[in-house]
C-alpha cells in the first residue's frame, strides 16, 4: 500500500529528528520486523534494497518519527507493527531509519581509532630514558579488528622503544582496545622523531602514531652576578661604610655549590665580605653577599670579591673600589661675593637681593651670627643655627638710603668653619627723588559710528585709558557731553572714584543709539587729577528704520524614497537679505526625520545670502513630512520650507522567493507503504 506523509506529520518528523545508534540492528529489523508476517524488505512493501526507494521508503531515512507515525496511523494497514508481539519501539524505529539512510552501514565492519595521533616527549637529556607514554588503539567498528603488522620507522626510530599489548595477529572485538607503550632515549641534541605504523583489516588499513622529542644537554650550574663592580665612594679613614650587596644567581640547570667567598687584591684587608660561603643554590635561586669598606689610609683603595664555585669560569670576581678621606669638617661658601644695589631714591627701599650660604664641607656647620653693617642696609635670613653638609640657606638684603650719598657695608657670617668670619661686601648710592605726576592717555580720541537705525543700539566701540605717568591717576568722573549727549552711552571697568595705578590701564565702551535722523555728536569726557585730561569725540548718523526682508527659497524640498537608517543627499535652501537693514537670524529649526547644517548665523547684511543644507534620514517605513523654519527680524517671520520623503525597506530574499506561507509549508513526502 502507498503511504503519503502529510504536511503536519512531516513537520513533526523534521522537528524531532532521531539518529539511529545501530544501523546493523536496523538492517536486521528491516529484513525481519520482530517476526511479523510482513517485513519492510518484503517485495510487497519496499523490497530488500532501500536505495531503490520502492514505495518511497527513503522518506524514512534518519526519520524514525515518520516510521512510527505511519504505524500509529495504520498507513497501508501497518498498525499490526504497533501491537505485541510485533511492536516496533522508538529505538528500533531509529535503527531502521539509520539503515534506510545508509544501507552500507548495516553490514558489520571494523574501525580503528587511536586515542591520540602524536606522543610528544618534550625535552629529554641525551642518553637518558624518558618515562613511558601510551596510546590506545580501539575497535570503534561493528566487526572484529585484526592487527597484521606493527612497525617502527621514520627519521630516528632507534631512539624510541615500543611495548604494550598491541601485537600482530591479535583480534579486537568491537569496543575493545590494546595499548602502544613508548619510551624515548635521544642520542643527539635537537628534535628527534619517528612513527609507529599499525596494519589491520579496517579502512584505511593502517593507523599511524607520530613520535616526537627533543634531545637536550645534561644540566650544569652557571653563575649570574647582579653587579660586576662595587664603588663605595669616599669613606672616612678607619670608619666602616654602609653595606653594599651583590646577588649571586644560579642561572644554570644544576645545583650551584659555592665555596669560600673572600676578598683578594691590593687592599683586600680594607673590604670585608659576609654570607653565602658554603651555600648550595638550586637552579633559579640566588644569595646576596654583603660587603663593607673600612679604608686604612687616604686616597683610592681597591680589591676583588672572589667567588669560588663548581660552575664553569670559577672563580668569578667583582671589582671593589673606594676612597679613603680625612675626618669630616664644615666649610662655608657665600655667593655672590659682593652685592651692588646701584642708585636708589632716597626714602624708598630697593628690591631684595639674595646671598646663598652653603655648607660645602662634610660635617654640620654651626652658625653663631649673621650681622649686617653699613648705612641703609638691612637683612633677614632663613638660616638655622646648624646647617647640614651640602645644605644651603638664603640671606635677603635690602637698601633704603636716608640721604643722597654713596654707601658701603657688609653681611658678616660667624661660624665654626675654617676662616670664620666670612663676609659679603655691600654698596649702593642714594639719589634725590624724581617729581611724580599722573598722565592720562585715551585712545582712540575720535569715533564715527556711521549710519545707525533710529533707536537701535550700535555695536560697542572700545577706548583704552592708560596712566602713562609715575603717580596714581585719580578718576573723579566719566561722562558724555556735547550736542547730543543722550544719543551716546558708555560702560567701563575703570576705577571711577578711585585711582588707576601708574602703568595700568582700563577700558571704556561707547555706543550710539540715535533718537533723531541726521548727524549726531557727543564727547566722552574724563575728570581726573592729571593735567589736560583727554576727551574723545563721538559722532554718528541716525537713519530711518528700513525693514529687513528675508527671501527663503525654495519653499519645498522633496527627498523621494530613502531606506530606513540611511541618509539622503542634501538639499540646499538659500536665505537672502533683500532689505536695506541687517537681517538678524535668531534660530533655524527642523521637524520630522530631517536634520540640517548651516552657515546662517547671527546677522546677514543687506544684499547678502547664506545656505542651509538639509538631509533626510527616515527611522520608519512610510511617507514623512517636516518643516524647516527660519526665525528672524524680517517681516513675515518665521519663513518655512515644506519637507517630504518616504522611508522604505527591501524585502528579504526568502520572502521574495516564497510569498505564500501555506504553499511553502505544504511539502508532502511519502511514507512507508504496503500493497
């Protein structure tokens, strides 16, 4: 009978595929289905060869649910295979489905599988044997695996030894294993390799186990030193230095045995070494030798730290050096040796000049006193009573002459240093005071604001007021006077009511706001204690207001179809001032899925134009509209531009190929059937 697999049954089979565990069992069941009166192989059903696809038997390939559904639905009268004693289980259906999918797998055959393709022995010392490494050969097939030959070949076969349970002529039942055991004994340095080839009756008929290893030299110790020289610098004769250390490291591959560590050479007795003698260092470890220097005499002293060991190149040496010096003493250095203040106005005090006092000795400097002598000279300092070796402090000196005469003096330091006291000479000349007066300088002193619309403030104009004299400039007032003072105004950061220091300056900003048409004039005046205080002439022309006119074109922009998330080409919108006064653009806004970039900012002079670039970037499907709005001081503002475009998407290839879901899903495959 013929069996047709419905779309629903096919969906069930595809949704839950079951892979057969044993196609050999599947073949037996196919040929004798649990002793049923009719088997699948019966010529009245599907015939002995599933590959012929008789009655669409291939529909059950790797699809046990197809087989089970055909039985449960009594397709072709097959329901007897769902009742004892002929019941086909789900596992049996899986075996039958696997056999239908691959009839060749139904015939038992051996298969050989090695647990690893390579045995890697890593580093091994030449002429020494490694530990044993093993690989298992398993019969992963369904018939006995018979070994025929086992050979050891390759580049260095003599350096590997084979053992284990695998041997020629043995037979391994399905799932059984034997072992190949190997040891490695290199005869030379470097990479060594070989291969074990096992012949058998599986396909392919050989299994190859690769062998690799690396011959290395025997371990030896080696000495590594953290330093090859130690310099102790200057050390007082008879006094021991601080400890300096040298680290001895075993950089080899065997234990490093240290013998006696001692100092030798010209002044060996001036240096003493301790620690590490008789020590054994394993590879990668270290030991620190401590060395001190106690000079027995002045000047250079040298010796060698000798390290005797079992390493090649023994003894290893570290050069030792130092310098014997006399007992420490302080010394004083004053810099500069003299201070000259030059001319200084009587009744004023000079800027500070400094003297550096340094203890250039090697012992603490005791300072008893620091005294300043001479008419008009005075000093302070930050020097403590004791100054450490090589440390410094500072003396600060000023000169304030009381009369117009030349003066001399000295700063004298008394201390425990040799040659005390030490002095720095001082000199200066008092001069009569210079008459002082402020001078007010204003720039610019004339400003023309040009034509300005009535009752509209002009841009500000800056005036700089400077005191170029040598006395404070007292500012009483800053005012605008003249023919039309009400048309002009000023703001400033000047200290009106206070004083502008000599050499200082401040800023005055003037502005013109005409209240009448025609020429207008004013004067920026300064009242101060300076002789001949300056003034600035201000003028401008008031003009009748003329409306700014904005021309925005085009008034519509269409972007056509653009894919979602993509950005269109730009559309240019031009803004032109067709009026006679400045066009003040206060804002540009865009609505919808549109955005813009523009150089239209601030003021646009009469007759000038600027551009706005608009782009479209849809975020969803369908027609989109928006508006660009230009806000300004022009009549009829804001001026708008209508924007439009369409967001689109492209259908996927799968949807293009199959638009009818029901039609796509109704794919009927035949079931097992019987006549």
